[in-house]
């Protein structure tokens, strides 16, 4: 069970690692599209788009059905929920890290303001 979950996560994150595939998922969130429609914004061939769809299918993020000559795809959100659950575990670390970043940026801004004032007082 755990190994299967890791395999699913690996496939999902691999699929999401490509901006074209993320854009295809975004399009599919609005409804079903055929592969030609998914390919069009990226100016890619049917074959290239089909390869991207296969990666999304392997991750379970997309289901494809054939209607005549058209390959119609739809979003399958469950694997995204699994990835979201995995990411949520790490959310607890974000506020602390963001707080440190905020402190660093404020200190940098204060240092820059002090340097600016010293530079102007010499004029």
C-alpha cells in the first residue's frame, strides 16, 4: 500500500514537472478536450501532445477515450488530492521559514535605508 502510494506520488510529480503538461491539466480543469485542442496552444504535433497525455495518464491524472478518430481527455483529480495531502504535511514549516525571510528582508531594507542616508549626508 505504501509503496503504491509512493509510486503514485512519483508519477504525479513527474507529470507535473513539465509546464506543457501542467498547462494541459489547467485546460482539462475547464472540461474535456481532444488531443488536438490540447496541442494547439503549444504549437505541437498530435504525436508530441499524445506523448504528454500518456505521461498524464500513467500518473492517473487524465483519462482518455476514443470517439471515432478523436481522443477525448478528461481530468482525473484524485491523484492531485494525494499529492496535496503529501504537501500539506510540510505546510507547518512554511510560516516559520516565511517569518525568517520576512525578518531578513526587513533587515536588508533597513540597512539599505541607512546606507542611503549616509550617502546623502556626504553631499
